[in-house]
C-alpha cells in the first residue's frame, strides 16, 4: 500500500475544515459516462465498486466516483439532454448506495487538472496505441467494410478526436488521483492497459513513480445480457434503464427474446440469456431452485415474471431515493461542489509533482 493524503472533512458549526493527514490506504476510483445508466452498468461497474469497498472495509480505503461528462460529450452535443442525463446518473448512483459524505463524488469537468494532465500525457501516448483501441477500431473496421461498396468513404468517417483520444482522457482520469484499483466492466480492460502503458512511459522517462500504475478489477461471473440476448449495452439499444416506473420495468423484461421451447418442456440453462440474467440478481439458493424449475419445464413467461420480481424487489426502496435526488438540482450541485473540492486536493498535488518533473 502507498502512503496517501487522506482528506477528512470536519464540519463544525462555524466552518468546514478540511484536514489532510497521511496514512497507508487503498484508493478505489471509477467513473461512468452520464449517458443513462442501465442494469448492465449497475452489475458491471457500480455494484463491483461497492463490493470492492466492502471487501476492504477493515482497511483504510478511499473511494473516488465520478461522472465522465467530457467522455459523454463525444456523443451528446445537446446541453439540455446532457444536463438531464448528469442529474439522472448522479441520482441513480446515490440511490444505489453511494454515500456522498463518505465517498468523493464529482464531475470530471469540475476538475481542470484532468484536462491539463491529458495535454501533458499526449506526447507520451503513441498514436499507434490509440489506433488499436477497440472503440476506434470498430469504427474503422465498419468504414472499411462499407468502403467496398462506396469507394469515396474515408476510414475515419464519424470519428471525432474525442472518440480517438478517449483512452488518453480516461488515463488522465485515473492517473490524476494515483488510484490503486479501478473497478470497470470487462470492455474497459484495454483502457486500463493503455493507462498503465502511458504512466510507465512517463515514469521511465523522469525516473519517477509519480504516476501510479492502476490495477484493473473486473467482476467475475456472467455478463448481464440485454433484451436481445447480447451483452447489455446502450449502443446495442438492448438495455433496461435502472430506474423505471414498475410497470415499464415489467414491460421491458417481458420483451426479452427467447427460443420457442414450449411450456412444460425442459429448458436448457447453459448459455441461456434469461438464466444468466436471473443469476446476476439471485442468491445461490434461488439459482438452484431456478435450475430445478428449468428442468421441470417452467414457461419463459414465468421466468420473466420471476426476473421482474427479483429486480423490482431490489429497486423498490431505492426508487424513492432516486426520485428525491433527480428532482433536487440544488442538492446535487452542493454534492458536486464538495466532491470537487475534496478531489482537487489530490489532483492539484499530483499535477504539481508532474509539472515539477517536466519543467
Ligand atoms: N470508460 C468508462 C465507461 O465505459 C467511463 C470512464 C471514464 C472511466 N473514465 C474512467 C471508468 C476512469 C473508470 C476510470 O463508462
């Protein structure tokens, strides 16, 4: 473990004092793009972050959670939609268990040091590294395929520099805070590798360890399938938002695709989307029971109903917290203000160290 400056906010009647003291601890950091949160984000990124915190509950840990609103800007140029999305995602995170007093919760765009570190790290980022990043490569591959029928098409059609440099900005998000552990979905593991590469290159050049190489934490177990059976993802448009009114949630779950095995006939559980969906939310006991029901020929409709009940049960009370925060702009602004204040105590210090090495 590394000695860190722990930030401790003391509220007295007269003033808010921030006390900084050194201690051995682990710093956990993760971000989420405010472009809506679906059940897959919850299972893949938010829940694992909380699980990680409880795993280390007897050790000093510090959690940095943030909204990656610059990353969202790559695809959302509508300020009203973006603002709405930021509120919804922040409210979702709080409703799912983020403790705004204990955890450091902020907007990426409120931390200018992240942008400055992005510029500083650009020369340490080989272009080839970003050429290989999968989101960018997917665009190029698609354009290459299309260009066979349309010869004027550019391989970079539809790619903006925000998309191309996404992994670089993400590296700065992480390295600005010297994070030890970064819980993310499997699809972000390449980004973590890139962050480590960039940090390594910088550190070797300046013979320093200022930029801490982050460790990836990926949740084990099945990915959450979306409505069409593929991995749940907003880009496949097969997702279920976390906080929907009960009726809408049920309606969406009922839309999940299945094969045509009739009621009464044994269902295969292996690589069955409904089964792995159910398993994501169920206890071991419930999973065993469902296995037996599959063997006995439960109908797909009944499986979906059980999925709905399970998910809804977990979300029922949290829905009230969500509704409170999503309608309290002022309260959220205060949370972000305090979060940025705390977070910047670290990012300013790291950036200063970095600049002192360079100039
Ligand atoms: N790329 C993450 C996502 O897919 C969001 C993100 C941006 C992030 N910066 C980060 C996650 C830094 C962890 C650490 O939503």
